């Protein structure tokens, strides 16, 4: 007999939601180490292919399109800023000369209008494409990682925060699904579903459904003992707070070091120390929130391969940026076509490993 649409996939085929986030963040770290449009295009293509073949039909999985549109909007805004506000990049290939608006003396260094050169536009394109790729990677993680399963894997100390985040992430998809369902019902009844009148007549049932869902969620959370804490000694609470706060600060400082060229030497050690301290604090903090997990998702071999492929992309592109920065950061003065470095491109192709080792979602 075949499985229904709501059936749970085989436990051996389930990939831990955290593995998808590690994979996507690895791609994002790799994107932050280069402005080569060819490498960034490979990263976007790899992330898009994995999402297209492995995302489910759940409402939260449709967020990838929204992130792609947001990335395109960011790229366009970056180019518009380069045209209107100018760029510090010198250039000789003048494309157009806009009327320049005179500014007061206290606004020195800022100009409106003036010459628009090809060099400044190409520099803005490279810069905007890097940020757009980061958004694409985050969108891939949102489309592939089930937020409910990710909540299961959070430490007990972060359970309340995780529930709030998951509820916030699922609010918009559920709202969109309600609007689509009500508009389809109105079309079947021959009633208008567009314009101000249609919006007003759809809005009240949507609000009513959101309130009913909120009441049902509150009742379910109360029945499961949400928010109840256990007694913990004062010394343990203070140690937990110190370890967690210090660890998170270390993670922020280490991540900043990895994302900047100047902090590459201290970034990895500080990040490692921060992760160890934060994990120790979360482990101690979990004593305040005793709870059980029903059928937790295992971190199996597929999860290691998925997470490892993303980490490998980040590490290899960081190494390439340190050894051959000119290949990963092509210049725009003089204006030349970017070249595709071979072994960094091969490293980016490791991001396609999840497409080979993870079973596809059943249609």
C-alpha cells in the first residue's frame, strides 16, 4: 500500500534540519569570501538545484521564491544607488552623465547625479551579487529545513525562544494559505475576490481563523506543560548565564572575524571557544526545562554529509581567498572580464552533494 500525503518519511531517509542550516550557512560563508560573479553564480545555481529537487510541498517550503525576489530587489537597489549617489571607484568608460544636484558643504563626499561609469556599475554589481547570494543561501535553509523538526533539536534552555520563532515563521505561510483558500471559495460561489470589497470580505474570515488557531495553539501548549520550569540552584543559574553570554559573544566575534579579511587569524579560534562555552551553558540551562522528545530526528550519516559539504565549501573558498585573492576578487579598474578559477569552482560543486545523498521528497 502506498503512503498518504501526510505520512512521515522513513526514519533512515530523514535529514536533520540542523544539517540543512549548516549546509546553507557554509555556502553563505563561502559567498562572503568572493566577489567573482562566476563563483557566486555557481553557488546560487547549486543552492537552487538542491532546493528544486528536495523541498517539500509544505507552506514554509515556499519561502525560497520570496527570498529570491528579495535578493533580486537588493541587487537592483544596489545598482540604483551606484547610479544616483555615485561611487568612489574611478573609471574612464562614461556611460551617461546625469544632472548633478549641488549639496551643502557639510555633505562633502556625497553627490547626487554626475558621471556614471561602467567601472562603478560593475563594482556595484559584484557587491550586490554577493549580498544577493547570501540571501539565496538563507532562503534555501528556510525552504529545506522543517521548522517544527528544528524545534525538536533545540536545547531545553532555548525551547521557549524556539517555539516563539517557529510560531512567527509559520504565521505568514498559514495566513497566505487561508487567503488563497477563501478566495478560491468565493470564486466558486461567483463572488468577487479582488478589489477593496473582496479584500474586506476575505479579511474577516482570515482574522477569525487566525484567532481560532491561536486559541488552539495556546491550549495545546498548556496541555504539554509549556513554560514550566524546574528548581535549579542559584550557582548553576549564574554559571549558565555567564557561559551562555560569553559563548554567544565569542561566536559573534569569531563569525565577524571569518567574514572579514582582517580577522581571518583570530576568527576560527574565537569561534571555536565561543561554541564550546555556549554549548556548555545551554547544557546546564536545559535543567530548568525538563522535557521529552517524541521520535527525535537522528543525526545520521546523511546529515554529516550534508553539513560537511557546506563546511567544505566555506573552508575551501576561505583558503582560496587567502592564497589567490585576485582570482576571487576580480578588479574593475581596468575593466576586464572575470575568469573562472578552476579549483575554487570545483569546491563550489561540493554543494551539490546533498542532491546525490539525500532521497527526494515523494511527489
